[in-house]
């Protein structure tokens, strides 16, 4: 599995991503936000974690030995934990204006491109 697609890495080429997350819409107003999450995979468990980007130019803290983002240091705002293939879940959180990432933090998935930017407008 190709690695090195972690958010904010220089020279990022998303054409090599083997996984992904789609957010629709990609921007919402600040306040209470509900995420309706569906794992479209036929054979892989995924999750969706909301991460606030204090500085969108910096990569999220990554634990190389575990092949995953350090959720505590990265500013985890909530998650829909491990969804089996084809399953759905919801998450409602209060979000302030700013840039966020929606990521899957199952080991190796973030590095394989399973993240997307998400904007919360004032």
C-alpha cells in the first residue's frame, strides 16, 4: 500500500491515494454539526474522526510506529468509531469557525489518503 499521503506533506500527489473520505457539503456554519457517516467499503473497517487544524500549514502529529495520527495531540473533536463495511453512524459536535480534517485513523488509512478537508464558516 502506498504511504506518504499524510495531510500537508510537501509534494502531495493524491492520484496515488488508495483510500479516501468524501464530505458533502464541504463547508457548514459554526455551531452544532451532525455528521452522517457511511462506510462504503465492502471489506474494510473504517472510522471518521473530526480534527481541528490550529495551523492548517502544519501536518498532524503522526506516530510512525503505529501508522496513525496521535489523536490526543491533534485535537480530536469527536468520532464515529470503527464502522463495519456497509454500516452507518452519526456524530453531532459543536464546532467553531476554522479548518478541520475528517480522517480515518485505522492504522495505515490516513497515510493512504483517507482524509478530507472540512471548513466551518463563522
